[in-house]
């Protein structure tokens, strides 16, 4: 048997478009870890990939959709959530995931984010937060900590950043968690929980960007970022999301913060119309098997 045929396959390969490798992400970037964790969660959950869709926007994280060997959609800047909402409405049997960065999801896409959470659209939203617009040169992003350096803030950022878990909770999300790329087991577990959670679920993943954000702020390479996550992350499950904002050089509060139940967007529509129309109303098709 040749060395080539005897080569053991990486267990994540069946889920990825290996013909598109090597990927475009920089050395030390945390996005590849998020991809790996997602695949592990799919394996553990025994998800039917024929009923799985991945939607992404524009940016470094937005490139994720192109690497998954599933129904995947690389949409326009800031629009993955409305696209995913339309997909879920047309195909309620699909398990629809959104992967994108903080700039795409909560800056240009912020309005879509808060209203999808308000409506409780049945989406699983993964935000990879690296605190910068990395693909376009390192401009100030909506989560950039105060006093951090960016190309558009060479003397330090002065705009108050979003606290994403608080934004998600106050907008109506039924599941809110945050982990870093150091917390791979917790990420996999959260993704498994999200898969089984009806409604708008939000998972923030703090990830290193050594090429742009860490270099400009003299925070070291990718390994230094992982050491920082290990040493300065504080697990506080059930934390009040008003108090989990991130400061430059400060602790990072991680954990599962919110896990609650309320009708999804389509369930609420069914309840309202069946109440108003009675027997004349035909219920919307049932959703994905969880």
C-alpha cells in the first residue's frame, strides 16, 4: 500500500471543500478554529447535512461559507441575516446558520441583527469578533475597545463599542453565549446547544487577528493572543450581560449568559393568524427536526 493511500483522512475533511485549500486566512487567525469547532459539533450532533445551510456576509469570516461542503451562500455586505431569514421562511425544514464578523453583522448589518432577534427568527448566528475590519485594512469596527489603535484611529479609538451579548439579549435573542478560540470544547458544546434551540441564538467568538489588530496594538502574535485568552478569560455562566463589555487589556467574561424560550417568528405568525382566521388558516409547515 502506498504512502498516499495509507494516509489517514482528517475527520473534518468530509465537511469541507478541500479543493479550495489552502484557505485565505492569515497565520494565527482564529477563524479556522471556529470552522473546526463547527464541524466537530456537526459530527457530535449527527446533523443531516442535506438539511443544513450556512450563510455568510463579507469580510474575513464571511469567507467561511465557501469552504463548507454544504448548501452555503456568500451574500452581500451586512445582509446575511435577512438572506438567512428568507431562506428559513421558504424552507423551515432547514437548519440555517449565519457566520460572519462583527463589522458585517452589527455595523452595516446592525439593523438586520436587532430586528431578527426581536422577531425571534429561527437562526443560529455565530459572530467571530476580532475587533477590526481586518480584510479592508484595519479600520475601527463597532466592537473595537476604547483606546485601541486602528488605521482610522491612529491615536486611539474614542467611540463607545458595542457589548454584543447585551445587544443580543436586549434585542430579544433566546440564547446568548460568548467564548474565545481558546475554549474549543465550550464552543463545540454551545454550537450543539444552538442546533437544538428554536429561535434566534447568538454566539460571540472572540478571535485573534495578529496581522492587523494585535500588531497595531502591540499585543503579540496569534499564540500570544491565545495565552491572553487563557489567562484573562473569566467563566461566569448566567452573567448580567450589561457587565460583560470588553476593555483593552482587561478580563474577558465568557460563558452561557442567556437560555430562555419564546415563540419563534413563524410560530408567532401561526398563533396570531390561527386566532384571527380560525379554520380558514392553514398552519405554516413544521420546522426542522431537532
